């Protein structure tokens, strides 16, 4: 089973290729079996038509020729009428022609042996019985006693010739029957193979339908349902897929898009809040421009007038007027829009931005768990250091992107920041991971915190924490 699972095609393309290949193999097997049967039947037909049937007809003609010779001989001996010798001569001609055909068409050893026996028996009858009797009858030297003796001997020889002819005829008939039966058997075998392959193709077709349903239709339907929920606004619904590689890749792409949408939504919400704060600051600045700036400028002019009228208090008023002018300049800068940027940002948004970058670099989507106060705003230096540590820890516990599963946990509270990162690290990346994690532990101690590392057979987990009340002092 393990071997079958190992070589089972994972992608939809190779599954389709495999199933179509099986159907093509069945089709080719059917065509090949039919072609072989048809070729065999054609060869048998040609051999029977061009060789065996002529040999069969020639054997019958050979038998007929010898019978005609024997009939003509007997009639001539009884009547001394030379017209009977015409039948003998025509039979002799027929025998000669049949012998030539049989010598050409009979190719197997057994048939040639039987043909040789027929020729020998025929020659013996002709040379020792037929020809001597005809010559003696023509010369008038044939006596009744010689005729009786020769006729008896000739009959025995001719009976032996008949037996040889019958054996040859039976041999040729059996060869023809065997060839025709072979052709029929080949055609029957081809028909059975066609029926068998057709049944197997039907079973394979059913298997293809079932496999496509479970390996393609159901995973795609689940993916469509999940994508529909995400498109309807349920961005917290995680996209999990299975099935062929193509469907899994598509599902992972949708999951990456969902994570990116969450990050962009968080950024959009933060940008909206920032825009609201800037709008409020602009309104306050406009109010200041209409009231406080005007009043402070009038106060500065009044103090300058007092300093001019009363020289004794001028030294004391000069410093106040300078401070007041500097404050007015700062207010004018605020009114003109040159406002200081906020020095802090919510860590949740920063982490989501970092996960998007890690997803692009590592080609994986880390599993994130947030605990504590999600809206806690950290000072900019601390938030930057936490993000830097998170980035290094993820790269260390993934073997620089070789792992496919990463778990990240972040717990925020007013007194402590805690990070936990776990991932599978191959042996070749262990040394670099240990060096990076040692540096992270030193940075935690620098902030008055601590870091612990748990190392398993193929997994490394790091727990990094720092207190918030002591980081500013360091």
C-alpha cells in the first residue's frame, strides 16, 4: 500500500494522463488482437485457396486419372478395341498434370512422403502390369493364362495404389480442416479479447467518473464554497483545501489573498483613524490660527509696547517676548501642516504587515495566535525591536524558508511582551538556527527579559519575553 501511495499521481494532470493512458492501452490491445486475428485468417485463407485447394483438386484428379487408365486397360484387354486406349492415354495425361501440381503445392514432409508412395505405387502398376499387358495384346502374344495372372497381379497393385491415394487425400483434407479451424479459433480469440477489453474499459470508465468526483469535483466544490464565504466578507474563515496539486495551489493562493486582505483591512482601518486624528488636529490648528495665535501675537505686540514705554522693565520683558515669539512660530508651523508624525503604532498592524512580507519571502502562511490586549500601542523603539526579533525567530525556526508550517504566538499586556515561534528545521540548517536563537536570547536579557529554546528531532520552538517597565531604562 505504501508503494502504491508513493507512486500515485498527485496532480490532476497526471491523474487524467494515467486514466486516459489505460483507456488507450485497452483500445490498442483490442485493435492489436483484431489485427493479429485478421492477419492470421488472411494467411490461412491464402494458403488454403492458393495451395491446399489446388492440391486437394489435383489429388482427386490424380485418382480419377488412374481410374480412367485402369478402366481403359481393362476394356482393351477384353475387347482388343484400341478406342479404350484413348481413355488410358487421357488418364495418363491427367495423372502427369496432377503430379506436377502436387509436387509444387505440397510442402510439408508428411504430404511429400505420401505423394512419393503414390508415385511409386503408380509407376509400379504402370510399368509391371499396364504397359506389359498392352504391349502383349498388341503383339498377339498374350495368352489366357498370362492374362489371368497379370490381371490378378495388376489388381493387387492397383488396390495398393488406391490405398495410397486415399491416404494422400485424407492428409490434404485434414490439413485444410486444421487450417480452417485455426482461423476460426483466432477469430474467436479476437472476439473474446474485444469483449474482455470492452468490459475492462467500462469498469475503467466508471472508476474515472468516481475518481474525478472525489479528487476534483468535491475539492473544487469545497473551495468554491469557502471562496464564496470569504468573498461575502467572512475574512476570518480560513481556507483549507485538499485534492490534486492544482486545487491545493489555488486554495493556498486564495488563503494568501485572505491574509493579505486582513492585513490591508487593518492598515485601512488604521489609516482611517489616523486621517480622523489628522482632521481633528487640523481643526484644532485652524481654531488656534483664528484665536490663540491672534491673541498671542497681540500679547507680544503689547509687551513690546510696554518695554518701549518703560525702559526699566525692558530687560525682564525681552526674554518673555522671545519665548512668546518662538511659541508663535511653532503654532504657525502647526497651522501650515508641518506636524510631527506619531512615534508609535499598534503592534497588531505591524505584525500583519510583517506576516505578508514573510509569506512573500518564505512562500508559506504562518499560523498566528494573538492573546492579550490587541489594541495595545507600544513605543516605537520597543515595537521595532519586537518586530525585528519576530522576523529573526521565524527565519531561524524555518531553516531560511525550508519549512512549510510555522506557528507564531503573540501575547500583549501592559507589563510584558511575549513571543513564541515554532517550526520544522532540517538538519542542515540547525547550526545557523542555534546561532540566531542565541543572539535573540542575548537581546532578551539586554532588555531585562529571557528567552527559552526547545529543540526536538526536527522542530525548534523559541519563547521570548521582555517586561515593558524596564525597557526604557535600558
